């Protein structure tokens, strides 16, 4: 499978949002007036598998439906969906490897499928099980990374020169190219229900990538860094707060950050180690990601803007423990090593 080249303002002013008269936005603003008290879940819950060793929970919607990918009995990666009632279900096409990256509150899933000729196709699974490939920019590969409740999907697609560009697929299948920050490449990682898109894009002269936010009105806007040369936008909530990672000086490691409307970038720090990254923020301002530690390997974390980040419980192994998505009920999806060093899809609740 082709490796994604990038692992992957903002909170609109309170006066502007309040002026819209939207009850949902006003309720979110009301909720934000009371700081969230961090409550670290007591355990990680193994979601099972589809016959193979390694399983990855990548996203979760507000109904608690989890998607990701897992190895089958032959070791092939297959897109999966997990529910309390059905357990883990293989969504993959027979004979094709696949991965699911996101799910909306209507049950639509997006991800990728590997074709027989080695091309990676952006793919959508409907709630009824229909599998549909999304039209790419060219004959190259594409990826579908995020989906909102309107059915808009964002990701990346190779152009005729083989350069990956951030794109948005509308519900009717039409394709919008989001552009770059002056360089040749970009990718989109997430989209909220206000059609705000976040990701990372190369800057002028194909320099290092910066996090951005895109809107139809304003186009792609550079979110900047902590003073260094690298940043990525990984997730966005309904108020436009963006999470990801950024560095403080060229060549230094990146740390988990939150971009706010007043121009500040909040550095969330790390769990005693030398780097971290935030993948998701919910509408209450709860954030998840992973961080290196003072000893070895990485650990999944949960945190808030006010209280910082806290290590999530796992199965005792060090490497690759990651919290990928948190829903608006505070349930977290991710994956951790077990003592035998196999990866297990989990939720923290």
C-alpha cells in the first residue's frame, strides 16, 4: 500500500458565532464556559478481531460505532466496523485489502481500498454495505481520511504529475481541489459540519509542510507553527478548534498543539518524552493523541485545554499505543500493544 506522505482558524469569534442565531452553536459556546474536569477512563477494552493478530480502531461516531482495520486469518488488512451488538465485522472487498479511517453520525464510512494493480482508491461504505470508489484526480492513488454528517469527504488524490493534493468530495461525487500553501503537495485530514477542512500542505518552494484550515470563502490559510518549520492539522471540532502537532525550532521534534481563534497555539506538552501529537478534539474540548514517554515507546493520552494531558491505561506494553478519536460522549477509540506486542483495537469509556 502506498505510504501516505503526510501523517496526516479556527474558533470563529464569539460575537460572530453568536450572531448567527444557531441554537446548536450557542449551546456549544455555553458548554465551553464550564471547564471540563478530566476523568481518565479506568481501562482499555479489547474489541476483538477477524482472525488475525493486529487490529486498529481509527474512529468512532457519537453512537459508539467504531471503524478501522484488522488483519484477517491470512494476514491481509481489511476495513472493519465494530458495534456492541455485532462485534467486529469485516467490510473489505473479497480479494482486496482495505482500511476504514472515519465514520459519520449517519453510519457512512470512508477509507481506502488497494486494487489488484497496486493503486489505492478512496472508498466509501454506506450503512447498508454498498462499497463505492470515489473519482480521483488522475489514474493515481487517492485516500479518503475524514467525513462529516453532510456526507462531504476529504483526503488526497494524486494529480497527473504524481503529486498528492488535498481534495473534497461533495455528496454528489464532484471533486474540489483545495490547493496548497505555495508548494506542490497537500492532504486533508478532517472536516467538520461547517465544511471547515484541516490538513497539511507544503509551503513555497516545496518547503516543509504547515497545518492549514480551508473554507470555501477563504481558501487555504496557514496555521503556522510554534516557531519551527513543521506542523500538521489532524482534527477539528464544530467550533473550528484545530488539533495536531508543531515544532518550536527547525529540526526539532513536534508536540501536540491546539490552534485557537485569537492566534495562540497552545502547546500540550508530552508524557515526559520528546514528542507528541493530537489527533482528535470533541465539542467539549477533550483531546486525544499519543506521546513519547521518559522511558521508552509511546503512550495514548487524553486531556483538556485547561488541565493538560494524562496517560490512558493500556495492556502494559510500550510501543505504538495511540488514541485516535474521541466522540462527544467522551468515548475514545484507538489501539495498544498487548504483552505479546500484537496491536489490539480498543475503546476507553
